[in-house]
């Protein structure tokens, strides 16, 4: 009897078994199925029970409320909104207000955070101490307190509309917020926009050319005078040929408030200020930690090449530090976005205030509204971290790690 | 945070417990030995804590009257301060047994929120508080004004209706709590603070110079304020409803905190029914025969409570007006105890 050689198990089935059941094989697979089924069953049971109990208590349920008329006013809205619009519209008004405050807050927090973080490591004694003092003061006070401080103590102390602080009779600062002239489109706007677009594209092309020259031929090409000339010159030519692109609607006092002009409500200003200065303190610490994580030798290498302190930081240290800074920086961005829900304390109409607040108490549909709101914050956070992960991936690639 | 907790509690209660848990509020309260009552976060005259931490007010008296009727002790009440937008969630979730917090009775609240209003403790209407320095005499002069309002109230919707109806522009800034709203009004962020008129008077007392502020003459809405309970427990609904009716009937019958013991000895058939010396009306409610005596001994009749908290005998000094009894020119009216 010939002995048959043992066949190796076919690759595919082995791989499948490993993927589905891990080391435990098919038995493990069966266990996983039971586990998932149990989870689904519990989820269904919670859902069905909630539904039955809401019905028994005759609490309204379902998502029909989204098409009902909201019937309340909102002080700031990026899209046209009237009291006769639906709760769906309210949802988008709130969402855009949240995104606005989060987006602008993130930009300011990043700028302040980097300046302070680098400042803390400055060889200049005074700069380092001021930056250190800022971080210790701001990050150790509760955020809600800071929001109320900016809102009530700083902006609230500004004069009323009739005694506004005016700058050139065009800008008015008062306790109702900042009023600035509103730009209005004129006939020259199209030509002007095209000119700017052209100038930007041309500048980018110039930069690509300059970098190629630097990397391939080692030649430093100075491009900034051309870029400035393009960015200023082209639009100027367009204005001369086609007329002014914008006219300004100057605000003037009428009745209780200003009429005309563009208005920035104080709630928005206070919330943005508080969120960005608060988060900046944490970002500053991340930046400091990131820079300190780069070997001291890198700094010395820069110095021995004849780079200035600033240039060494910018070209050598910070790009390497970014790898360490990025993950906690993402955390701070997410924190800022989530903290924006404290807006309700000062009456800024963000998502949490108008949707999970007013809409919820008017319709009483807590479960649906909280579920939607949670889903939206989750989505915003996931998108933010996805963008940051992509940036991190590019950074690592360019550093060759 | 508390709000999120109660929302989670609603979800859990709705999903995990069976209906029966909500149906036995009377038994739950008796077993616990304390009535859990939702009140405002401090509105003088209606519900506010004094310097010793004792809650007083018209809404508070309703809670104490229920505790007296059910537990025979008006002090066995746990007061839960709630903001306007959290109040219904707290009731739905079972965190409180009754909500007695200057809450306006409307059809949408009575139906879709899963609650039942039990009666009217105070007939109110919405008005506007302005600084006298603005020299405004009528609400119709408020075009393009900034208005501070508390979020989650009927006031927020009424003001939208009123300005739209009169073709006036306005800016509304909605705050989470009454204190934040008043603070913003005081700091000059708004020209106008709008709320129920009783509340305007109460909040004005808290301002630095109450005399610098005036309530405009317009009343732009009907705001019948009253206590409310959850759907699904008719017995508890009856008890809360009839506690308030007992207070109003007591005033009508001339029963006061002082003469209640005298009156209880009366041989008049009507009074015998009320005091339970004849029949068992109290027991039919799930209470005791002497339920009315307990209530009146604890908080007095409706008129006494009104005077002590918001009326002539209080700092607010609000006239009875609509809240006078029906046979004295007002519209306060309770079905008979028989």
C-alpha cells in the first residue's frame, strides 16, 4: 500500500477559518455568531420596549416632528430662516452655527497655541515667562467660567448701541456686538474674482517651479516679488478696466439697533474667544512637548549650518515635532468642537441649544433628538479625525518614516 | 449633566421597565416616604428657597399640600429645581412625581409630551419688561428691539407670533436658565426681557434698581400655569388635581388655616362631606377621610397661599385679578367636593 503524502490543507479554507474563528477554529466562529445574535436581540428588545412604553404613555415618537413648524426665532443664522420654517431647518441652522464656531475656533486656537508653545521655549526670559503664565492661568480655569467672563465681564461692559465706539464712522463696537459695513456685489465683481483666481494659480505655478529648481538644480529662486505683483497687480487692473467689485453698505443707527451693515453677535465673539484661548493653552503644551521630543542635536545641527534660531525651528525641528504634536492636536480639535455645546449658557444658538434644547422641550421627543444630536457630534468628530489622520499619513510619508 | 442623565433615564426607563412602574405613583411615594416635586430654580413668589434653604411659594404650597394629603407631613417633600427646558424630561423619566413649576398648559404639552395638566394655580399672561430710560410706553414701539427670553418656554414662541403678527422686526436671544436671561437683560444685551407677567414682577425684585424698570401694559398671550403629572396613572392624576381643588374649595367655603378645627366640627352637610365626617370621599381618592383638613392645616386655603406668596402679603404685591374666586369677580373655580 502506497503511502500518500499528507496534503497541506487548501490555503483558502484555512485562511477563512482563521479569519472567522481565530485560533479556536470553527467552534470559535459559531460562538461569535451566537454572540452577535444575542447583541442584536438585546438591541431589538430595547428598541421594541421603548416603543411600546412610549406608546403606552402616549408620548409622541418617530421623526414626523422634523417637518413641523418651529415657531421660534433664532438670533444668528447662516442660511435664511424664519419662524415659519420647520424643525429640520432649525437643525441645519444650529449645525452650521456649531460648525462655524468650531471651525473659526480651531483656526485661532491653532495659531495662538503654536505661538505660545514656541514662545514657552524661547531663549528670551520674558517671552518664555509670559507664555508659561498664559498656559497656567488659562488651562486651570473652568471653561464655562471663561465663556461667562468674556460674555458678561468683557463684552457686557461695552457701551449700548447709542453710545457705540465707532471707528471711522464705519465700524461700530457695542454690547450688541460688532457692526461692520456689509460688502455688496457690484458689476465688476466677476472680473475681479477671475483676476484673483488667475493670480493665485500663477503664484502656485511659480512656487512649483521654484521648488523644482531648488531640489533638482540646487538653485534658490526668489519668487515673492512676482507673487506680490501678481496678487496686487492683476485685481487692480481688473478694477481699473471693469469698475469697483464691491460697494459697502454703511450701518446707521435706527430705532433700537443698527440697520444695514453686517453684524457679528457678541455671543459668537465671546464663545469663539473663550474656546480658542482655552484650547490654545492645551495646544501650546502639545507643541512644547513635540518640540522638546526632537533631539537636541537637530537644533545644534541647524546652528552649525548657520541657520538662525527661527529658521532652524521652522525648517528642521517643527516638521519632525509635528509627528508627536499631531495626535494630541486632533484631541484638542475634537474637544473644542464638543465644548462648543456650552454655548447655551450665553444664548448662542448652536446645535445643542436650538435642537437638543428648544426643539426638544417643545416636542418632548427626547430619545429621537438626543440620538440625532449624538450622531451628528460623532460624525463631526469622526470627520475631523479622518482629516487629521490623512494629514498625519502624508506627514509620515514625507518624513520617510 | 443632570439633563443628560435624565434623558438617559427616560431612555432606560422607557426601554427596560414595564408600564406598571409608572402606574403606582401613590404607592411609590408612600413607600419612599417623600414626595419628589419639580420646581423652578428660584422664582420668588412661586418657588424659591429662603436664606435657610426652606422652599416657599405658591407652586411649593401645592407640593406641600400633596405631601400633607398623602404622607400627613408637609415637610416630607424633596424639591428638585429644574430649568424650563429640562422640566418635562424629569417628569417623563420618573425623577419627580409631580411638576409644579409655573408651567403653561397647552394642548401640545398635554398630548405629545406624555403629561397631564391637573388644573390652574395661576392665570397669567406674557408681557415685556423694559428699562424706563428707553421711554417706551407700548410693546408696539419695540420694532427692531433685542429680546431676552428663556429657552424651552411658550414665551419663546409667543414673542415670535406677536412680532410677526404686528410686522415688527426683532432679535431674540434665548438662554438656558432664568438667571442667565435676566443677567443678559441687566447687562444691556437686550432692550426687553419677556416672560409671564408674574415672573417679570418677581425677577424685577432681583434687579439692582427695580424702580428703573417697567412692565409694559400689553398682555400678549394666555398663560394658565398649573401642576402636571405623567400619563398613565389616573389615581395619582386625581390626587394632584383634587388637592388643588380642595384648596380652592376651602377658600370658597371660608375654611382657613386658623379655623379649620372649628369648621371640622360643623354639622352642615356640605362641610361634613368635605371633612370626611360623612361619607368617604377621601378614601375613594386613595387618601384618608380627613384629607382636606390635612391640606388646609399645612398650607391654608388657596387665597391664603396666594396672599402669603404673591399677593398683598408678599413683596410682589400682585392683585388677585383673574385669580380671584369666580363668585368674587375672578375666574378661579373648582368642581364641588361631593
